[in-house]
């Protein structure tokens, strides 16, 4: 039921206060009609007794509190969804921006989604191939998982995001795979990079893109991850597709959350972020998963830039509590010219063991991954020891491990942003690297695998 009022009592930035209202709900949409007849859309952020606080989607410039009328539409924000969305580009509120016309909707869905009963969830257990050796080999992504990438300012997380969007696929022959890509608060150049990259490679045909530029309204930045996940839920649970959702940059989302919180004069939490940021982030991340009785799945790759490379900052800190692991990009590795600059030692995929092995990747995957990780950690330790004490202090086996660490970085992690490696290629590269070590050092690999992939001594 539409309700109309003309008693606007205050306007501060993008926030509007309307008095004398009744029956207005949180999240309800509102149209603000200006004196010249133009309409600006907003959403109810807060209600109390006879007052409603509206966050405008656009600028409040030119709005007169005395001559404006507000219509509450009696419904929350919904988006039209259809299979036609694949291959299309939209703004942060689901409006097409690719000059290909409007889509013909099959249904309208509330962007806040419906909560999933924990009992109805299926445990993630199938492998998703990204084509990136460091991820597929040592930090394996599993369908239904949420695995964030922790980056820093100036590191090539945008190129890595585009590579993952372009190359990711499931290994099942009859399974449909789609990517929902949501970019928040990015520059015009970054938006063009993502669009051109997916168009040039043809990957856009199986992708839905949502773009929010840095000069777009803050409220749109708050809505875009929910719009993207609503689209993903439609593709996964209505059309039985396996959907990978890439959200970049969640730091920009949290900054928008802080900006709105400050405008509402809320008591700030850590570093000025709202105290409810953990709860808010969980409503986004927990929309990943698989549901019993449904063939489709939603897997998330949130990407965030850590302010000052500080992993204890509230954004990466809270994200780490909610998600199932993390992938760190390293500035030191980037300086060596290694791309993508993934630091596997502090990185982790908690669900990796559920998605690898015989029938999923390859029988030797777990053993090879454990041995590569252990040997690389030992090599890095020996390399740091050489810096402090000099190379003369290293034992012969220490020197072998230093050689292994260097080769591992150059041949396993380093592959550039244009190379797409299958899981077979990744594991075969791992075995070639293990040849550097004496057989007596391969303590984490079963003998039958050593004989099969390295041959008998």
C-alpha cells in the first residue's frame, strides 16, 4: 500500500527525515517527488514511532524540505531476474548499462534474500578449477565455500580477480557454470579493464557483471553485493547452475557502511566502523553454500584490500572469522616479479581436503600439496637464516631447500595472468619440483605415489 507525506523535517547529506508517518517498515522503498516533478528514489534506513529516516540513492542537491513529497511504496528493493542476464552488465541497483536494452524478467526477487536453514545446507565437497596453480594446488576452492583474497593497495588483485572470473570452471561435463562479478567503488579505468577483459576472452557470455563506480551513490555500494548474490541465488537454485560470485573490493563496501553510520550519528566501534559490521558482513558471506535437494551451488571469492597491509584491521579481521580460509597477496613476492604474488605460507583453505583426491582432482593431490608446503616453508626459513648468518652457515641440505624455494616461486606460483593451468598440469609441476629434493626428504608422500610419478630409484 502506497502512503504519501509532505512533512519532510530535515535533510543532511544523503539522509532525509520524514515526520508524522505510520506503518512504515525498515528497508521499504520511497520516492521523493521534487517541486519540478522529478523523482528520486530512496530506502528507509530507520523507523521510530512517527519518524522515518530515508537514505537517498542519488544526491540530495536541489531538494526543498518544504516543497517535496515522499511516497512510501510498501515494498523492499527487488530486482528482475532472468536467464537473459548472462552476458549483461548492470549498475549497482540492477539497471542495465550496456546499451542492450532491458531484460524481460521471469520474476522479481527481494535483494535481502531468504535465510537458509542450517539443517538444509549440504557440506561443500566438489572442486572448482581456477586455473591458478597456487590456488588449485595448495589452497583449493570447493563448491559452496567462501574464500577471501586479502590484498594491499597497489597489488594486482584486479588482474587476479579477472583471471579467476575468466578461467574458473567445474570439471563435470554436463554442469552449467556461471560467474557473477560485482565491483564496488572502483574507478572508471578499473571498470573498463574488467569489462574489456571478459569481453575480449568471451568469458562475459557466462557472466553477469554489476559495476559501481567511486562517484556513484553510497547506498548503491551497500546494495550491490546483495543484488549480485540475489542473482546468484536465482541462477543456482532456480536454474541449477554452479555460480562463482566475485566481490571486489569489500573494503570499499565497509567504508560506505562507515559513512552511512557516521551520517546517522551512531556510536562508532573499532576505527570508526559501526559495531554491527560483523553482523552485516555475515549477511553477505553466509549466502554462499549448497542446499539439500538443489543441484546448484554458490561459491564466493570476496576480495579486500587491507589498509596499510594490516591483517588485524577490522575488515580483514572480521572477514577471517566468517569465511573458510584466506589467500594473502604479498608485496615482497610482487617485488620479485612473481605473478600472481600469492604467499601460500599464511594462506589457508579450510575446506581443501573435502574437495580433492581420487574422483575429484587426483589421488596424489593431498600428499603433493602437503610435501610442497612443508618443503617451501623449510626453504624460506633456510633463506632467511642465510640473510642473517651468511650462506656459509647453511648445511648442504639447507642449500637444497633454498634452491627448492626459489624454483617453487618461479615455476609453481609464477604463471602470469594469461596462463590457464589444469589441475593435472599443476600437480605435474609439483612433482618436477619435488625431484630437486632427495627421496629421503619426501616424508609426506606415500611410496606408491613416488614410484608412480617419479619412477623407481
